[in-house]
C-alpha cells in the first residue's frame, strides 16, 4: 500500500469483491465499493457513522475542528447550519465574476508570455489561478506574493500528510523533520489568516465577500454565530478546500481535452455558439451542457477528494456482512467511479456517460465526487461553477495540445489526487 496505494486497493477489490476487510499497520478498515453501501453510510444510516477515524485524525493538525474534519454530532450540525447559507446558489452567483475576471487575467498573461510552441506547466498556472479566486472570494483581495507563498506551503503540507497516510508511523506528534516542517507551515498559515481577520474586524469598510458573510452568519435555531477561533478554522478550511481541489481538477481537465481532439472540437463548438466570444456569466453555466459533461467525466476519473472514512458508532449490516461497532469504514471514490458494473470501459474518458439518459440509468451513488448526504461538500455549487467557467474561457481562447512525451501522466494519490510532475501542454491560440 505504501508503494502503490491505488493499485493495492484495486487488487483487493478484484480479488475479494465490493466489501473487503484490510489491515494496515494494525489498523483494521472495511473497504466498501458499491453504490448501495456508500448510500447506506452517507445517507440512509448516516447518524451511525461519524468521522472519528484514522484518516481525519491524520489531517486534524491542519483542519483542527473545521467543518471538513469535524467528527459529527450537534457541534457539526450547528456549524453546518451557520455556514450553509453562504454557499447557496444565489451567493455563488455573486462570486462568478471573481472567477471570470481572474481567468481572463491569466489568459491575457498567457498571450504575452507564451508562444504556440511553448510547453506550459499548466498545473502551476492553474494552481495560482485557483488561489487567486479563493482569496478574492473570501477576502475581496488579490493574492499577491504572500498568497503565492501560502500555495507552496499547501503543496508541501499535502506531501507530508499524504506520505503519512500511506505509512502512518511515526505519529505526527513525533518531532521528525517532516513533522516539524508541517507544524511550521501551520503556524505560518495561522498567522496569515489571523492577520486578515483582525484587519477586517478593525476596518469600517463594507465588504461583499465570503469572510463578511461568515462573520455575520448565525445559527437560525439559536441566533448565535461563530466564535473567533471557529471563524479562523473555517477560513483556513475554505482556503485549503477551495484551492487544493480546484487546482488539481482544472489541470486534469486541460490534460484530458488535450488528449481527445474530438471532445475538444465539440467543446469549442459549444462555447462559440453559447457565448459568441463574450465572457461567460453565471447564467450561462446551465447552457454549457457539453462543457459540464466534460467536467463531470473528469471528476469521475480524477475525483480530487478521492477517499474518505467513517466510524460505525453502533453495529450495522451491509451486503450480508456484519459491520462491528467501532469499525473504520473506508470509502474510495476513485475505485467506485471505475466500478465496471456501472461504468463500461471504466478507464476510458467519455463525456457521453453524462447525458441525461445515461445519468438516469445509473444508481445515484455510482457517482459522488462531492460525497453525499448531509455531509456532502458544502462548496459543491461553487466548485462546479468555477470549473465550468474556467474550462469554457480556456476553450474560447486556446486549443490544447499535449506533446507526445507528456501524454502519460502518473497519478499521485496524496490527500487529493495530484498529477505527478504536473500537466504540461502547448496552448495554441485559436
């Protein structure tokens, strides 16, 4: 598992089916790989499954009680009630201009900086774009040099925690060199977030951004808002979630359309017809039907948040097997989204899988890139809007070409699903 986590998991499923008990360094986990089982854990019996698991203990030094890693129960429900309205579709519509403005800025810079023969590391470029969008949506401000430094720290922290998850020893509390570096990164990010929040509290200016919405948000049941400490944690969780998942997803999008000229041609035709050369707006997103199908198929193959875990509070039953109380249940979207019963030729990139007819023919929980149930990703609408708008704007301006020597990209399964070494492409001006 340490050498090849994804291959190991696939071999376990091939050998033993859709429910498998494995033991890693003495930690017993029950791996599930069927839509019905995912639905049982995440939706139908979700009250019996919390996040008091090895995976979330591993990332606790970074997430520290934020919504992503909160164990569950009433503290999680209260926090979700406070934050959910800030991520409803009408709120997301207000952030669409941030997404298109920052994407247009990136494309103008590409026009100046790169020629048609230049091979661009789009992973780096799109990571910077994702960081600018999340910062501007949160703080109403540009990223600047400090934001670039934070981005590099996220990448480094991901490497450290990802390596720990594959081989969870020694504990993160032990002062090894990587663990000391992780603590240093966390302190730096804490300082950055604290400075921004303190500055906002001291300011008399009105800000129409996500930070202001969260500072003013209250629980409708109790009338109380977040404590300063909880606000700090949630802001850091949003930066991590908004940057890390988007930057990887957009890089995979670029790689896949560059690998499939027929798909890219249809994409160009749609954005030309729907947008007519203008900058897309939030209201255009539902009209970019094929663009969204490409996004969905990319998220199927390379779900950024590709694994999660739950703990069975009380005994349960699945597929005729007993799930003992206290069991760690491992849910892997990477393998679920390649289940051959629901995805013919599962490793093939084919956006046609997401026509309305194909979607209706599959169980709902065969495809859950944002998880499901009450604990689904709070930023789902934000992410889908962002990915669709970025892809549409890149396709308006460029034809993506993948050099022959860059056509194979190895996956790097860290906390999120990275393209190892980044995605490299020629961006030919249309």
